[in-house]
C-alpha cells in the first residue's frame, strides 16, 4: 500500500512539472509575438506607432493639399533644361522633428534617377502640348513621384482620417502600417508603411512607402 502511494505521488509530481514547463513555453511564445508585432495603438509618447500616427494626423490636417512639400518640383533651369527643385522639400524635411536625419538621403537616389531622364525632355514639346508635368513625356516611371502625393498616393482626393493597423519592432528599427480614408464617405484610400529608426532615444521617420492592396 505504501509503495502504491509513493508511485502515485511521484506521478502527480512529474505531471505538475510538465504542466509548468508547458505554461512557461506558452508564455515565452506569447511574449515574443507581443514584442514583435503590436496591433493595438500604444498611447505612450515614446512608441514608434504613436510617432507615425501623430505625424499623419498633423500632415492630413495641416499639410496635405495645402503646402505641396511631399516631393520636389520640376522646373526649367537657365539652360532650358528640366531639373528638380528640391529646396522647399528639403527645407521641410530638415526643419520637421518627425523625420530622421537620413530621410532625405534615402530619397536622393530616386531624385538623381529622375533628373537623368528629365534632361531628355524638350521644353518646346511640353509647351506645345500644353502639358503641366514634363514627367508625362517620359517612358519610364523614374519621375512618377511628381504625379501624386507620395505620402498618401493621393491626387487631390479628400483624405482626412488615419487609423492604426500594426507595428513591428526589430532592434532599432520599427515598421508601422496605417490606413488612410475619408471620414465622411468612409472610403478606405491608402495604406502607408512607415519605417522608423531610433536616434538618440527618439523614434524618427526614416522612410514612407505606400502598400499596394
């Protein structure tokens, strides 16, 4: 009888240890997933998702369709060659605390590729056709960023609402996805994916891309 009791107690102890290990494993898995991707907006000022969310709330209210600073303008230089005038855009990026110091650096390659194609466009042809944007005369897509608002993919539509989708953090980088829409018509419009980097303890916007649905 005593031997049976000992065996029973030993069995219960082993099962208890196994359950504890399973619980620890499940907790570790859950914590890992939570740390990697968050689908609920964290209202802490130091979080990357709130930085991206607040940027878009401000941008849609005060900048979109008002100041046109999302990308450079195409202008004719003194030699009658089309070039990108980046002054206004660059000044806006450099003076805005939302952006990383490297944000403009990431754009420069795109701008250079565009200018290489713009030199091929004849201002006489553009003037004769009555076209507004010389980029319409290019066969490639090097200057497509001049044809729409690159931070919304908009071309004049009403976009005034931003909703949080998700955030993934990997070391010093964070990737936040938002959803933009018209609050009155309830029409979903575009989905920006914002890459942020931690600089001197603060999250800064490094890159903005629009996700195709």
